[in-house]
C-alpha cells in the first residue's frame, strides 16, 4: 500500500488536536483511578486495565518476515503485539522503546479505531510457518513506514508519555525557566558529566557538534529517566516544546 493511499484511511489531525486527545485519555484514566497521573505515565495500566487491550510479546521477524516491525495492533480482537526484543523485563535497557511502542499502539486505538483499515497491508504477508488461522493485524508499525496514521500515532505517543505541562514543570525544576542556550548547556552538561566527562563516553569528541551532543545527552538524561523514555524521544519532545534547540550554534571559547 503506497503512503498516498494509506494517508486517505485516516483524517488529518493537527499536532494540537492529537495532544488534546492524548490529554483526554490521561484525564479519563485519572478519573477512573481517582488519583492524578504523574510521570512515568503508566502505559501498561492504561492499555490493559483501562482500554482492555491484551498484550503479547512475539518475534516480529518470524511473524512478518521483515526486520523493522516494533509493534502491531489487531483492532477486531483488541490485541497489541510488541517485538520480544523490547520486553523490558528481559531487556531493561529497552524500556524506553517499549513504552513508546505501547503508547504508539494506544494511539492507533484511541485515534483510528473508527477508521480501521478494511484490508491489511498487502506488502506484508505473513511469513511461512505462521499458523494459517492467524488473522492479519489492522496496523503494522514499521520504522520504514511513515504515512499519516503512523505519524499521528507517533505524535500521540509523545504527548501521552511526555505531557507538555509535566515536561515543562520538570524541566523548570532541573534547569529553570525558558529554553536552554549554549551557555546553560555547557554549565549543566559539564556538571552532569563530572570532572572527566569523556571517560564516561569512552572517547574524546571529534568536533564541536559532537561535543555539544555529549552535553545534550547529559542534560536530557535525568528528564528522560523521570518519564522512562529514550533519550531520542525526549530530545524530540523537548524540541517540539521549544525547550531545547534542535541544533546549537558553533562557539569558539
């Protein structure tokens, strides 16, 4: 299925509307639990206890015959599949990617359930050896596919896992008001890395850009840890919220 055709299966939604819908889900979950939601966002509980979606870990390479499937959603049976390599109990370092994958599938369920595809992607037949009676999922989420539905699910996952108000509040606690400039990056980055920062990275930076990248990771790490997301996901979110510039200018000290 081409991206152009796939884009026609769901309506256009602005980033603001997607963020609003993620907030409404958190509000509904909070009201049911009768307590406020705080980071890290309990996506497992939202998925299984609130939305009643059933989770299974599976070998996506074996099921679909390609290497870039992280998750899948079966709308008709309310099932979510996540690749076994993202299981946070077996692979703790993958917790951030696991949480984002779950939130992504929740996004499909919350945003796209009424527009579900009538036919699965014909470009992804089941691999040989899969049980013949297994049904094809409604959405197969691949890193190489970026159609409208997938982009919306990614934006939803970001808003669900890293709500704007919560991220801004924690950022303010760590680094004060407003976006980080190059001077603040040097100050907080060096403080986070310690007296000999390059020992922690295993080598010296090649140039100014990589030097800044080391410092950016250092300042992002405590914020990402609070939300249990990957450094990459948090960096993208901070950029969306204008708290962290997408690129710092070169500076000669």
